[in-house]
C-alpha cells in the first residue's frame, strides 16, 4: 500500500463516513429481528451465568469444566447481543452476525428437539425464532433500511 493510500485510509477512518446513514423510521421487521436476536443473546447469557454459578457453588463432576463452559457461553452471548444493538441502530454490518447466529441456532434447535422432554419445546421455540429472524433479515424492507441495496450489474 502506498503512502498516499495509507493517508486516505486514515483520513476516512478518522472522520469521513463510509456510507450515508439510513434515514426514516425503522421498519417493524427490522425492530422485530433486533428484538428476537436480543432475546436469543439474553437467553445465552442467562444459560452462561447459570453454568458459571453452578460451577462455582454447585457440585458438578468437574468444576473447572462447568466454569469454563459458563464463561464460554457468556462470551458467545455477546455476538447476538452486539448484532441486535447494531440492527436496532440500523448498522449495515449487523446483518451478518445476526444471520450467522440464526444459522448456528438451527442445529442447536435440532439437537434440543432430539433431546426429548422439555427440551423439545425449547428446540421448537429456538427453531421458530431463528427461522423468523432469517426471513426478516433477507426481506428487502430490512435490507434497504440497513442501507444494503441490490448489486448493480456492469
């Protein structure tokens, strides 16, 4: 990269916006996608906190494994929470992390459904939420609200 290109990159990063901010009201579809993604993140955070607390004060077979599992799940909860905030604020980068979260949630939902008992309801709920968010995020209304337009053909 030449010195001139580096200076241009620095000046763009310093203050010049890369793309115009979306204007107008936030579409209900985008609000719903942000809310569902946030609920998924909060559920993950609650699970991680539970695992961590049980590892610390409970009597698991392996306290270190339970504690590390709790910390890992807490860290994983950050992705949907940050994506939900980005969707709420109409940041175009947030669509990718939210889509990834939903795609990863589908095999987890399948595993829960195959677990039997009360896990079946949790798996169905997770699958429905993931599919709804996927549909909401690929909708043209949501993509336009995020400033993602159709690709121009040359």
